[in-house]
C-alpha cells in the first residue's frame, strides 16, 4: 500500500515518543512498510541529563538500508537541551528516525509526531 494523500485523510493521531539514547542507532519513530500511513515528525529535542560531561548525538533518516544524516555528531553540553528539527519532516513507509549517542544513557530524546492515514 502507498502512503495516503495528505490533502484528504481520514485520521490524524498525535503521538509522543521518548527514548534514552545509546551508542547503538535506535529508532525513536518508525513508519512500518505497507502501513498505509505517513508520519509527520514535528519536534525532536535531545537533552543531556548528565551533570558532568557533554555527549554527541547523531540523528539519521533510515531508508532502504541507508542512513541519511539529519544531524551529525552534534555536541550537547551537560544539563543542556538541543532542538534537532527546526521544521517538520515526513517519514514514508519503511522509514525510521534513529538516534545514536557518543556515550550511553547521558542523552534523553523527546519526539512529537502525527500518524496520518
């Protein structure tokens, strides 16, 4: 199935995902293949909860087994937050938005998105 025409949709469901970011690339949002949906990612914020050290974050759009960098090795100081997306992006069927950190469990991510079908 293909993603819906977003001009004439039946359902828009608002959602929020949270994630502790690790050194392994892990999806915070996935639009499953053949879902019949498009996912509109509105906000991605990453915070460094460590009071002692900065940590780097990399964010990629994973499509067809290829990681396309949205943000690459961005340093987030201790006790600080960074808004990664300044504009919305759409995830097509089979796409994922993944995060990777330079250190385990320093970084926390919050992602607000809409599933459109």
